[in-house]
C-alpha cells in the first residue's frame, strides 16, 4: 500500500525495512480504506517513522513497548521541531497534531490499545441550570433532532462563554451556512 503514496522505490523500501514497516503498511492500508486523503498519509507516515526512531534510541524494539514512549516523544517533537507556519500554533494544538496520528497508528498496530482519543464534549448544554430544556423543545415545541443538534452546538459555545467570559470562544460556522 505504501507504493500508492510514495513514488520512489527507495522511499518505499526504506519505510518497509524499518522495524515498524509491517504495522506501518497496515496503518496506511487502514487510512486508505477510511478515505483519508494522500496529504494525510504524507503528513502522518514521517511522524510515525520519527516516533519509531525516537523509541529505538531509547532502547525500545517491540511494538508493545511503544505506548510508554508517546508522551515523551510528543514533548520532544514540540521542543525541537521547526514549526514553519504563518501563525504559531499553541502547544496544545501541536500535541494533538502529533499525538493523534501516533495513537491512531498504535490502535491499528496493537490490539486493544485505546490511547487518550479525542476529548468528548457534552452534547446537551445547560444540563445543570436548565435540565429538561431540550426535552421541552423536542416534546412541547416539536423541534427535530437535527434542529436541536444545531442549537446544541451554539448553545454549548454560549454556555462556555458564560462560565468563562475571559476565555475566547471558538465559534465554528456549520457547513453550508457561510
């Protein structure tokens, strides 16, 4: 599967000859079946290879021992990597950009590995102060679930603003509403 994304045979051979070669090939196959774009593969594979080299330098030579190296690698990557971007991302954004692909790779390579995964947000806002508000909107006002989902997103942002007014809230415009 690697040859689909990397044109030079030397690159494919180098990736396959790595001690992470077989799991890396499985990971790229998984990315392909999940519909990831080629640019995602080109972004993630070097991170995984660097992670493998980092772990090897620390004496790790088995896939099962890799999860213990994730936090150290993420901090190492952030501290030394040259981040050439117009806008300097926050440390938390960089952590997510590196940790995500590594944990995704480990979920494919190690059966039963969970990792941290994405942070889950509450789906229903104001559950503490107005506990049955969405139930009222659904049952009494007859709103559809899709409408409530749209309301929920913006009301979660509003609730976060009310709880922490000094913190900037990231407003996201739903697709098609531009």
